[in-house]
C-alpha cells in the first residue's frame, strides 16, 4: 500500500503531534504533507521524516504566525497531489481534512475536533491568539468563507475517526457525519505511582488563554497553597505577573522530571474544556487525583470521589472550593492508574492499524 500522511501544521509539539508520531511508526515510509513546518519549533521531532510543505511555508512570518493566513490555507491544502497513493491518513483540527483525493484513493481522517474558531467563538479566538488589531477586524469576515469551506471539505473524507465521544458529538452536529472513537495515545508506561508525596498542586500545558491557568492562579493566590506550573506559551508573562510567591513557573522540563512532578503532586488542576485532556490522563497514570472543570471529554474518564473532584464553573472561587474538598486519603493511586492504562500508545497503534486495514479492504472490494 502506498500511504501518505497529512497534518495541519508542524510548529509545536502537542497531542496532535503525538498522534502523528504513532502514524509514522506504523507507516515509516509515508511522507508527511503539512501547511507549515518549523524544525526549530519542533525541537528535532520528525527531523528524519520526508516532510512536504505548502507555498505558505515561503511567506513571511509563516512559521511563527501561521494563524494570520486563514484564507490561504484552504487553497494551500487543496494543492497537494495525492493521485499516486492508495491511502491518505490525515489528522486534523482544521485544514488537513480538506485535501482532495480521487475516487481510487481512500482518505481516512483522525479528527481532533471540528475547526473550533469557525464553529465556536471567532471573537474569542482572535483575542486568545493576540492578533494585530487590523487582523482582528478582518477575521470575522474571513470566517464566513472558512466556515462554508470547512463544512464542504468535511464531505471529502471517506471515513472519520474522532478522538473522543465529546468530539464525535461535535462532528455529528457540524458535519452531520458519523465517526468511530479511538482515543489518542498516552505514554502511560512513562509514568508510575510514587510513595513519596510533595506539598504542591500541579498544572501542565501550553500557556494559552483557553486553558484557564488564570483562574487557578487567582484561586491559589488566595489559598496561599503551593502550585507548580510546567509549560510555556504566549500567556506566560501575563500569568507570571499575576502569580503570588507560592506559585512557581518551571517552563519546559525533561520527560523524566515531568513524571516525577506528576507522581509527587497532591493533585492535578485541570480548569479547561478539552476535546481530550492528555495531561490529565498522564497525571492519572501517575496515580494522582484530578481537580477538573466538568466540561469537554474529561468527565468520561474521572469518577467523582474515586479519581477526582469536579467543579462546575470556570471561576477562581469554584477552583478554590474544589481544592478545599480534597482529602488525599480518599483516593487509591493504583486504582486511579488502572483506569487509564487503556490509553497506552501501543493499544492506540493497534487500533489504528486494524481500522485502516479494514477500511482499505472495504474500499478495494467496491
């Protein structure tokens, strides 16, 4: 089988890129087509792969400010030629699903979410990503075109995989299509339960507005309890200015150190709505309870009182109240870890491989 992989853009390493890593392990000879690629921002990940970029790669600021080109991306993704491939496997939260393939080529898309800034709040999107003022004024007009293209381009996909039941519902609502749920891969083997416990709470992730680090910081400022934050992002300076002396920003840390921070924290704070919360699953793989906002996919994986505590509004007061409810003795670390072993990356790869083989067999038989 001749297989190609398609990814939105390779300018940061996160959950979507972990999925792509597994795809490259399953199909090591498959080239990766993407709109923009920055080797520097990817810190060497995929450096040994055959990566093919669009014309946007050559535009000024594209590697660092790719989001300012929304109207060019549909054109760019449609210009890739997949006529020589039997299968194209895309993973997408925006444009990768919009590739054009002929009837002889099977297109399977692993969808992280329908395009959020087209279907949700585009005004919030422009605010969260700190666009220049002129771009902020133009984005709502561009979204009319993007929304229409997004809906039409979803019809080009032969089979959809969603990364959670939460995303499957969004796909059904916006695209009127069914999807098969295969949860993303988590390196659960990298994490373990520790008998040693620290005196701090923990947050991990990219420091961007929708992840709501701000409400947790405000809550812990009042509580005066230690909070450690691992990650970087455009919100970092603002968040550091509002944080008290009890809150420590650690930036990026090596994987082995990250596992230690997870395993020794009193609990993991997760105040955002996510399509699939990988960092929360990593904390659970370390046996730690989650204090989480009751939104997105994460309520499917946390049992109230057994593996975590929920709060129902994204406010500092709600976070504080949930933190004060925590009694570490109520939680069994081994039980918490056991509930997330199903997300192991080898299980993910086996599920993807089986799905692709089955759909390709169906495709050839038609």
